[in-house]
C-alpha cells in the first residue's frame, strides 16, 4: 500500500483488513516467518543503492554512513532473528513446585495481533524496519507510520515493503500529524513509538484509551563522564564519532560532556583534533566534507542556532552555518551556562558542550539531578570507577569507554527509563515486546494434590493446608 489519505475511513479499512488476517498470520510457524524475514533481508541488500540515494536526498548522508547507521543495524537484526527465531518460539518450561504435583507449567509466546509502528525522521529506515523485524518474528500484522519529514526515505519504505508483503500483513501509512492521530484512534493491540518525550506522552495517552500496550523509545540528554585517568585521545575520537554521525541528530548521541577539571583542556584539544581529522582541517573543508550530514530542515537549524546564541559559552571550534543548505558545522563549546536551554533541552544536533567537574561524584550528582537519560557514557582507565558510575546513576543503556554502539548491538535490548521511555527493542527482548507471554498450566492426571485442599475446610483439609504452608 502506498500513500494513505489522512482520513479515518481508508485507515479504518486497512486496520480491519489486518485484523481479519491476524489469526492466519498468528498461526504461522518459524519457517514461514523466517522466509518473510529472509525476503526482507535479500531486498535490502539488493536495493542498497536506492536506500543510499534516499538518505542522501533527505540528509546529504554519505553512502558509507547509510550503510553503517541505517542498513547494518537492520541487517544484523534480521540475521540474528532468523538464526534464533525457532528457539524463541519454543514454549519455555517452568519448574513446578511440589504442591502442584501432577501438572506441568510453560510460558508460551503468542502474537499481540495488529500493531502500529510510528517511526521518526532521524533514522527513518533503521527505526522503522528494526521494530518491524520483531513484529514479524512474533507473528503480528503491522502498519508503519513513517515521518513525513524524511520524505525520500518514506517513499523508499513504501516501495520496499509493498513489493514484499500484502497490505493485510504489512502496510505503510504515509501522512502528517493528522494521519498519526487517526491511526492512534484505532484499537491496535500494541503501539511502538520512537520520538520525543513530549509526543511520547500523547501517544501513550491515546493508546490508553484502547488499553493498548506501548513501547516508547524516547530521547533525553545523554551525558558523557570522563575521569582524569581516561585515555583522552581514544575518548575524544569515540565521543566525536558518536556525537557527529548524522550531524548529531541521534537519540543516543552524547549530549554533553562532564570531564574532570585536571584534564578538561587536554580533552577539549583532543576533541578538536578528532573533529578536524574526521571532517577537515579548516571550516571550508568541513563544510565541503562528503562525510558530514545536514540538518533535516530549516526550522530545526533555527532552533539549534537559538540554542547556540543563548548558551553563554565559548565556541572552541565550529559554529558556522548555512541556511541555504541546512548546514551547521560540528561545534565544540566550553563554559556553557547550566541554566541555559542548551543544558536543559536535548540538543539533537552537532553541538557538544564540555563542562568541568571536580570529581566523578560531582558529575554523577549533576546527572542524577536531571531527567533519566536514554544513554550514559563513562570513560575511565579504572574498571572499578566505571562500574561505580553505573551503580550510582541510571539510564536506558550505557557504554564504558565507547559511545552509541550498545544501541545497534543485536544482543543488547535497547530502551529507556522514566522520561527516556520504556519497553525494549532488538533481539529476543524485541520479540517478547511484540508478544504476549501466556502462562499455561496442564494437569496430567485425574489426581491433583490441590484437590485435598478443597472445601469444606474441616479436619483433614485444614491439616493439609497447615502442612502446605509449613513445608510446600
């Protein structure tokens, strides 16, 4: 299915078609579902150049960055799911206590039914297709609502999926906010949303009207804590890479750096060197770099320029912009005011503030005084100190001596905590998120020990209840 008009009627018809098909799809076994996933994998590989062209048109992304940040995570997710799906679908035996003698207990996964995936513009292929992999693996029918902002990527999704699945199994509903609202009014069995906390609250409220379960992959200011014993050159390269891929428009990008005052200046210098190495020695070279993406649209660029202007900080590197091409240079800041919007809002762009702290304890207190982040990164030469940071803070995910990579690891579930979301994506946890875990108890014989505990509660039954409490 291609373009869906933002009215309730065609969306309702599409939803009803999927609801009519949901039991047929639910009855499929692992081989059928693996074939569907293999077809998606083959199509992605065959149409790799089309995907690259779509993302270049939306962001001026390099083919290599599309491969690394959009295609590879989906392809690795597909391969891992195809490999493990039969095992995931097996009923899981649960030990039975003596009081339940004569019975067996299992956990059986079943599809939730008809699910909705609302995906964002910043990684429009990855963040639509990765949850789709889990939805298909779990045996659901699915409607994807991609962002209208990344229009070329949305068009690619329509073309890709229409060639693989009938609309009663998988469909793409294009449109703006009114389309999303019309979809959320429908009684989906599960809603998977990736986006901002503000919109996530609206999605959750809409899903609550139908008592639909939700997965919310939201954002937040993901901090980097750098101890005085960190390898600063390694830290700088990994922070700069994680921050400036996709021009900083990444939900788990390092948002700000808290660095020990003893190594602050050296880290700032190392970060500047890393930026120059990645994107060019001069402002002109960085602007011309084929490896640096563009801001998605002019309104977002204006927002970022406003954050820069009101930050109260000093620009160490970058700051240049071009509204004609939506370019904002990779920018390094120091001395940013803690009360500025730069330090209160998620930046979601290529601007990195670096702030001094006197100790890791001060850095941890700074992080804990703010909403719970989606990711946290700590750089230290001491495993004990790094683990102490993890123990003394909370976040959806974390890396020690690296950034971002945990989010793309197919074996690590991705998700937030508190303001940064809840529910989990990727791998087995993603499969479970799109499944209902059904508890099943089977009696194997006519006799059950629990029959001895039935009323009337006198004499023997009372003694058996007392024995059960004491010994079983």
